[in-house]
């Protein structure tokens, strides 16, 4: 997997790209990284209001924390995929002028969004300790599960970035899919809260690569229980498959990237 080994071999260059992306993302802002918390917190507030107060369909204690435990994975996934899809196009001048491992460009975008992912966990974990005492014995599982989520997102982001260079419709397809994808992922609801649709829920859960990731991370962060073996194995397998897929797509597209740009 030399595609990812180059992260270590060219770590100084990767660090420069990461700092460039991070500075560009928060340039001129007063709050800096704190803005990465604004989107999930606003979404949490809106969805908590609509579903728990207005529609009265969310019969879950501490529903805002339930939402935040799901959004922490989704926001990292969706923002990374959207930003990565355009990353190589936006770095076209650099890619055309300089020969370097081009996979560093989308992976640096993932690293930039990883800052927000870590910041959200840094807010969520203390809240869990205070408001959800049952999570104190399981919250540490967020670390290994988070690593698997990062692998899943990094592999998919690399594949999407390369494909968008070859087929410019990919970024529009990603943007169009993310909204229905969000509602088909158990973020606003838990799968157990949909009685009578067990077969449909099962199909949607296992056909959606991000659903087991959301559920696996939410179990220790909100319910204070170990993630199910099925979700954990699925997340581990999908992380490996995504990384292999990303490396394979990049190896097939690498020679054409500079030409297409």
C-alpha cells in the first residue's frame, strides 16, 4: 500500500499541504477551528427542535446528545467527501507544475476535516461524562472506532477525488446523494425506533457503508454499551475495503491526472 506509505515518506510535504488547507479554511475568521463545531451544533439544535418538540416523534432521553453522537461521524464523512471531490481540481496548478505524490492532496483535505472531527469528540466526551454516567466505562472505545472511521473516509475520499478528475460529474453526484443519504442513515432516529419495518431497516443498514459506523460509534458514546459485533466487523472491513479501493482507483488514474487537469 505505497499510496498511503507516501504519507510518511513525504510527511513534510503532507504537513505543508495540511497547513495550507487548514489556513485557507479558517482564514480571516475569529473563531478558527471552533467554526467546525458550528455546523453540527446548529443541525443538532434544529433537528432536536423539529423532531422532539414540534413533531414529537423522537422518544429518546437526552435527544440532543443522541443527535450529536450521530452527527460527529456524519459531518466528518460528508464534509470530507465534498471537499475531496474538488481538491485536485483546486490544486491543478500545483499538480501540473510539480511532480509529487498526488494522493497527498485529497488526503490533506481529509486531515483538515479530521480537526473538526476531533474537536467535536472533544466536546461530546465531557458532556457524556457529566450527563450520561453510563458511558464512562465505554467512551474510550471512540478512539479505535474513530481510527476505523478515518480509514473509511480517507479511502472513499481518495477514490472520489481521482474519479472527479476523470469524470467531472462525480462531484455533482456526491452533492446530490448526500442529502438523501443523510436521511437514510440512522442519525435522527435509531433503527429500533422503526417497528414494523425490520426487513427494510436491515437492508438499509447493511447496504449503507456509513450506517454501521454511525451506530458503532454512538453505542459507547451515548448508550454506554459495547458496539455490536456485526457493526464493528462491518466498520473494520469497510475501512479496509475503502482504503484498498482508494489505492486502486488512484493507481489507475495517477498517470492521467495531470493530463486531465
